[in-house]
């Protein structure tokens, strides 16, 4: 078992599922995220492809540290745009759609980690899947918030 691989892939998962949304939430008052075009129908498949490509490339050994750092920056930038439809919602993308967006994203983003497991990098692939768990929790949270809001509106 390679400890570096576990830490690296787990941190890539957390970069996507925890750090990126934290940056968006922390900077909502200072950054005009609403001006960034982020149509969910484009963002989700584009980020799934970007995430898969970067995961597979960085799962390979031998990248120079500078290249690895730059690819982490690309992943973080893509992850920030990925979270915008959920955390900075626009007209035409209601709360139920945001929940579906996240529920579709979670298994789609894990496909690259599954590839790593199949390719013989079991520890790294599983670490990435575990690192992506906050995304699943966010999906449940968005869905739960919508359910509670519907119940409250129905009761009043």
C-alpha cells in the first residue's frame, strides 16, 4: 500500500468535494459568482470529463511537482465552477434540480476512481471515493432542505 497515493487521491477528492464549495461559500460576499456563466447542463458533463482526465493523469506516477501543482489548480478551478449552480443558484434551476445535479454528479465523478481501482491502484481509487463523500452529504442536505421547505409550505 502506497501512503503517498492514498493521501494524494484522498486530497484530490476533498479538494473537489469540500475545499471548492468552502471557497465559494466563503467568498460569496466578495466575489460576484453570479457573473460566472455556469449552466448546469454544460458544467456537470464538462467537469465529469475534466475530473476523470485529471484523476487518471495524476494517478499515473512520475509527474514533476510543478506539473502536479498546476493540475491541482486546474482541478480546483473546475470544481469551483462545478459548485456554482448549487451554491449560487440562478433562475430556472430550483432546489429540486440542484439536488438531482448533485445526486447525478456523485457517482459520475467516482467513475475515475473506479478506473484507478481496476487499473491496480486500489488504495488511491478508494481514497478518492472516500474523499468525495462530502459531495454525497451535500446532495442529501439539499434534498432534505427542499423536502422540509415543501412540508412547511404545505402545512401553512
